[in-house]
C-alpha cells in the first residue's frame, strides 16, 4: 500500500503538460486528433481513460508517442512512501531520489562527495539542506559553508558547485521540477 506501482497511471496530466508546452488549445488538439474537445477535456482531468487507439491519436497530435505520454504519466495515488531501507548499499558517493515519478517537485539525497569541480545550473529554484556533515557551496562567486541543519536557497539559473567537507555528508536537494515553467528567464547583470 502506498507504492505507486500498485496504482493505475493518470495520463491526463501528461497530456495537459505536453499540450501547454506546445502552446496548443484543446480545440487544436481535437482538430489534429479527430477526437472531441469534451473528450480531451475529460482525459486531461482524468475523468476518462483513452483507449490505446485514442492515446496514439492524442500523442500524434502532440507530436510525441503514446509511450512517452505514459512514461510522463502521474501515478493515481496522492501519497507515496520511499523507504530508507531501499537504499542501495553501494559505496559512497551515492544519490537516491526521494520522490518517485513525474511530479512538480523533485527531491534527491546525496551521500558522500561528488564531482566538486562540476558547475551546476538548474532552471528552477532549489533548496539544499544539510542532513549530516558539512559542505562548501560556491554560488555566484561567493563561498558558503553549511553544517548539519543548515539550508541554502538558490534561485533558478544561479550557477553553483558544492563539495562535502566531512566524510559521510548527506545533502537533501528539493527543487521545482525541470518540466515546470516556474521561473522566466532573468536578464543577466
């Protein structure tokens, strides 16, 4: 119970995200697919499940595939537990996703160090929380030292890199998912 694999997929949200990403109206998708606007609205709101044939027509109208839409579908559950005992006992460093599926929020736990020389830049805002140990984060030309319990908030687009300064450091990173248009491009100074 609570495991999203037990639940049917809700393809409606994936269809809506794709349609909006292409800036298409339901009427345009209906015209391209040969399906009705009311039916497409019901699909997007998960009030109707399209047949394989209808899903393929929708996918064609959205210039994608049914497989891609299903891969981007949300599980039907609203609660999903990711157990700590599912951690792979691989040597450090390691990363594990704390949120399964295709959602508006992404969260990962990093244990140990990683490629400290690698510069990162995320499209949307993110929060870094030090669960154990300590890190040094370089962002926008400044260095920040964080210890257990400290957080650092980064606005989308901020270039940064980080490194663990203590063995067995654990960092939790929570971010708005990349497929969400949460931040408009900001002018560079």
